[in-house]
């Protein structure tokens, strides 16, 4: 951990704590777990932003990562990680590897992370970065998130970091009974609703709409 970022990181953690309190009426959580906050503290966001953006890496904002894509706002990364209630033994699927930052946060919270990215160049750079930083429990693959990752399914939890217009059915199928999925659902280039989908032990799913968010669209691989 680079000393030069300590102060900015401490300020960011304080802001995330404050954002959590301010959004409790939507999320039902006034604070995130110690495990999630520790993962946020440990994960070097400055390694995942573009080189010229490293001075701003710990500002609580999304940032461009090229190819029209963004690395999510740290508060949203913490919130979505917290909503999955992960155990150290869990296997998690992420859709939209992007920079690889969210996968790195998840890697601190569970046993294995599988992350799909539709932009080949981003998949390659995220994989290289995560490997160089020593995240041995993350696998990145270039592929279509709508299809999920059937060979590794079912998953204890799924996090979708691009916005589909409706609930992706194949992902629900790849969720274990008792599993949880967070996904922003809504029209492209509009505000979406962050949804928490829970599958019960009988395989029945319920969906809660938590709060308005803004994500890049989840695109079909064939039409991009
Ligand atoms: N989790 C990322 C941020 C993701 S931005 C991070 O921490 O940096 C959303 C990402 O989803 C983009 O990189 C975009 O290319 C990708 N994406 C969009 N549609 C997709 C699809 N159908 N399958 C997989 N990835 C997709």
C-alpha cells in the first residue's frame, strides 16, 4: 500500500460511511460490514484508474477507463459488495470486469471471483492487472454477460455492473438457492434502479428495488 494515498483513502472511507448513513432509507443499511470496509481500504484503486487519473483515484466518483466505459463510484462498489453478504467460501460471478477494480474488492471477500467482460481489450488489461497485483482467485474472461458462465455455475452470488433493461434470466438460473444478485435495471443512458434479487431455498426469486443509480448499458455481444 502506497503511503502517499493513505490520507485520500481515509477521507474516502469516511465519505462512504456517511453515504451509507444518508441512503439507509433506500438500502436498509446504515453501515457496511467491517469486512467490506476493510476490503475498500485495502484495494489499491490507483492501480485500476487510467495513469493520468491516479491523483484522483480516491475521490468518490466514477471515472472513465477508456472504450466509453467507467470504473464505478467507490460508494456504489462498497454498497453492492455489502448487499451480497458474502462469506469467505463463496464463489461469485461478476458481469462487467471493466478495470478489474470491483473484482479485486470481491476477491478480498470470497473464495473465487469469475468476471466476464464484453470488450476484449478491457478483459485483457483487467486480467493482466489482477495477475500482476497477485489476485490469484480471480478469473477474467472475454464473453457475454447475458449468457453467464455456465461451466462454473451455480454461484453463491452475482454482481452485475452494467445495466440491462430487464432481469437477465440466465443469470437467475445460475444463482444457487439461497443466493443473492445485485443488478442495476433500466433504460440505457437514463437512471436505473439498483435491484437486489434473492433466490430462496425452493428456487423462488424475489426482487427489491433499492435506489436510483447510473450505470453504462449492458450490451448484447452480437450487436456491439
Ligand atoms: N466493474 C467495473 C466497472 C464496470 S463498467 C470496474 O470495477 O471497473 C461496466 C462494464 O460492463 C464495461 O466494461 C462494459 O464493457 C461491460 N459490459 C457491458 N455489457 C456487457 C455484457 N453483455 N457482458 C459483459 N460485460 C459487459
